């Protein structure tokens, strides 16, 4: 039968966080000032003009529940909804925003667009929704073409910034403006994501603090008999109550092998469980941080302890390398030297390293092993785990980390093939990982920013070592 925590389920949830107090005070950060957006717009226009563009058109669509497909509009004008932003490179011309072509019920604030003069409401067209003929992408393309015609830019060089979801809108715009020339121009904004301003770093620092407070709340409630839903809820409540924007940007995995990275399904915590909180995204005012932490319930196997110590050693070695001028490659390789010395790996090179999601050596697909794996909490719900995950040993991916900042924006990796130098203002996560199917696993990581003389660990409020529930 399904696990029933208590007759007074609401009371149990209320009492989970009784007595919880974070070990430090959260430091809220105000929204970015208008001057920061003015500086961004100036730089964007300058680069667009140098590239020969008469106008930039930036698109972001709606995906899922109230999430946008990229952060371009939020970065440029702090708009949280879907939209198409028209930016003439002539500084005397105003910015125009076309929006409200998705059906999301979301109104500002937060997110009144900055530096924008006019906002045009397109409507989510369609028979099923409005019982009116037409499509939102075609109507948006037509409206965008009309704005460009009014600006005398209907025969111009147009730079397009968006993603895969932008293609229907670009197609509609190209049909309306056959005399214009279109080019992808994402690089203009993507290059601005490499180095963060001090105010942007402050946003990621705040997001890192939210993660630490959420993790402390998770540790507070974790004990045998508690479910993964309750641990996830405690983490979520703690970070959302202080200003976190979403509660779905992280994973929780629990089993005796420490190898799961998923979503809560009703697992009941037992002695010997190893819990992975892989916080891929806690967002604060549009900026996210990322960390990874573990919780050990009771005693672990010798192999699990060895894997954990290897990952901890790798993180210490990598952290010691961080400073302006250091190569991203050297930070990556320093971490994996701990794996090589213990016989886990033979090389730090990404192209030679095994990892959990790799295909076969010849590039053909890898068959995930079919085998019954006991999972009592899953079986209580009438299901069985009939495959072994992950399919192979190694880290999740053959690199140590990647940049963080704004969701769905261009990343750089901390990897063996990245010979780029670290610069002051770069912000990234380093997460040492190692998973062995049905044996042992670890995933731990911190968020860093490069300073003038070294680094700041933005997630220093909680220790990297697993929290031990005796």
C-alpha cells in the first residue's frame, strides 16, 4: 500500500520545519538599476551597428508553465513574458515590444519592460482558443513587419536573436519582408554572458544563498520515514519564501547507491540511503546559481566513502587553481587528477573519458541494461524498476562544470578542451561527480566567481562534505 505519513497530513507538513533557523541571514539584492540596462542597450546597438545591421529583432517564446524559452528579453529589457523586441541601431529610434501572443496568465510586475516605448498586444490566435482564424506566429510576423515598415526598415539588414522556437516567427517575418536580408545575430548578446558585472554577481550570490538555506532546511527534515516529497518541499519552501522565483529547477535522488538524479516519487528514507540534491537552478531576479550536495542516512559502504572522498579531493584541487589568467582546462584537469591517482580514470581528456550518458565507442546507441532493481517505495505504488540507471560508470558528463547566470543562455564549459583564460567577473559551477551503477555515487559542487586576486565561493555557507544523519 502507499506510504501514509500521518492521519494529520497537513499538520505533519507544518511541523517538518519546526525549529528550523538558517545558520546565516539572507542578503536580499534590489533589482538591477535602469542604468545597467541602458549600458547593455548601448553595447548591443554598437556591436549591431558595427556588424552592419539596421535593426535587431529578439524573440522569446513560452514553454511549459510561465517559463520562457530563453532569457534574451529579460536580459535586454527585463521582460518576463514571451515577446518580440525590435531594436533599431539608430539610437534616436525607440524600442518596440510585441507580446501577449501566448495564453499565459501573467502580468507585470515583476518585469515591466525597461527602455521600451510601445507594447503591442498580439493575442493567442487560433480556432480552438479564440474560434477565430489565424496563428499567433503569423500575426506576430505581420505586426513586426508593420513596425519595421513604419520605421522605414522594411528593406534592411536585420539581425535575428532567438532560439529554435523562433523559427515560425522568423519565417512569417521573412514572408512579409522579402526585400530584407536576415542573419542570425545571437552572438551579440551571447558574448555579453561571459563576464558578469558586480551587480550581476550579487544576484548570483543571492541565488547561492537561497540554495544554501534550502539545503539546510532539507537537512533539518531528513530522517528515516520522511519522503523525498517532504525533503523537496522543505527545500522549496525555504528558498521560495525568501525570494526564489521557481521551485522546479532542481532534482532529488535517493537510493542505497547514491546514483539517482531525478524528481520525487514517494521514496521513503531508510537507513543506508544516500540523497543527492542536484540544484541545477534556483533563480533570483532572473539570475540563477547551481550547487550539488549530498545527505547520508546512517552508515555507507566503503566504496561509497571512497567515491565521496575522491570527489571532495577533486573539488579542493580545482578550487585551488581558480584565479584570473588560469586556463579553464587546468581547473578541470586538476580535479580529475584525483580520479586518475585513485585509478578511477586514465585521462582527464573529455574525448577519452567515460560518462553516464555516452553512446557506444562507434557512435551507435547504447542499450540500457534490463534488470530488475528492488525499489520498495516504487513497488508500493504498483510499479517496478526494470532497468539499470545509469547505463555506464563515470561522471554525468566528461567535464567539471560550466558557466551560470541566466536560464537558457549560452554557456561555456570548464572542460579539458577549453583553453580560455579565466577573467574577473566570470561565474561558474564546479561539480565533481562519479556514478557506478548499483554500487556507489557522488555529486557535489559549488558556485564560484573569479575575483581580481582569486575567487569567491558563492555557496560557502554550507560544507561540501555530505550531511550525516546518524
